[in-house]
C-alpha cells in the first residue's frame, strides 16, 4: 500500500509511552508501510523527554481538552490515512491491520468497537459498563449514528474526511468531541465502519474522564438530536 499513515497520540503524563511506541513500530514494520507518529503533548513530567529519545514528533498542545488535542493532531497530520489512539495501552496497536483492511472495503472512517462480535472490555466493572452503554444509546439516538461504539477513541480517518471538517465550528473540546466528529463526517456523506477491538482499561496511568466531560457528552447528544429534528422538518 503506497500511502503515508500518520498516527496521532494525545499525551499527558504517560508512563507507558515507550511501550506503546515499541508496539506501534513492530506492527508498522510488519505491515511494511510508510508512517509517522505525532504526539500532541500536555505533560508536566518526563513524557516529552521519552518521546524525544525515541525520535517521535512532538506538538505541544495549546488548546483545551481531548478534543482540542485531537484537532491539533489531525490538522498537523501529513498522512493519507490518520490513526488516533490513546497513549496508555488501552488501544492495542495489534489491531491496526484490521482498520486498514476495513478502509480498503471503502470506509472513510473506521472506529474500533468494544461492542461488536470479537470486541471486549477488560477492567470495567458492572457500573462502568452500564454507564458506557447508556452513553452510547443516548449518543446514537441523538446523532443518528448506527455504529455500536460511538465513544471509542481508537479510530482511522481518511485525510479527505479531515479536510472536509470545519473544526472551528465544533462546540466540544472534551470527550464529546468523539460523537461530534462522527456526526459531522456522516452528515458530509462519508462512510463510517467499525472493527472489533479489545479495550484494556487504563493499563497504566489514571483515567482523565471527569463529570464535566460526561455532562458535555450528554448536552452534545441532545444538541445533535435537536438539529436532526430541525433538518427533518425542512
């Protein structure tokens, strides 16, 4: 495949970053593809030192929230295909080939799903699974998205999708960005597919999901649902 693949990794105090980069390198060498890695970093520990020692590109995050980090990374990406993945080993690079195969089937965005056959979550209790299930239900209801796991951040985007999105028009900066970007890609006529992944919850580091993130996600779902309703009337 004669394409450049960019891998965007939002980072903030990530003890597992060296292990992740090693795993990515192993997978990409096996695939024999051209690739680059860009960390969008907001750390106050030695994460940047580790990244520099590995020769990884670093973009110091200027914006707020996870969504802001992803937008900065997407805008700076050079690849024809652009991956976004977590830095804490929750997203295993071994699934990268599945995303690429799905892209070859004609999909413009590919989401790593924990909810379809072959997908799994390791490390969540009943309460966390219930909250995630409710969030996905509400998000799908509001956005009109048909995929099973709209909150998953492990994704592959075609560069054409990124270029089509006006990120200045986005209303979210946190985890709600994940649903807004899919909704706008769908409205722009792009095909969204999914592949099964095993999500290992926060293998290292601490969870950064806050009550503010949850509230913003719910508010975004309602806003997208209201817009869908207005479009149905026109």
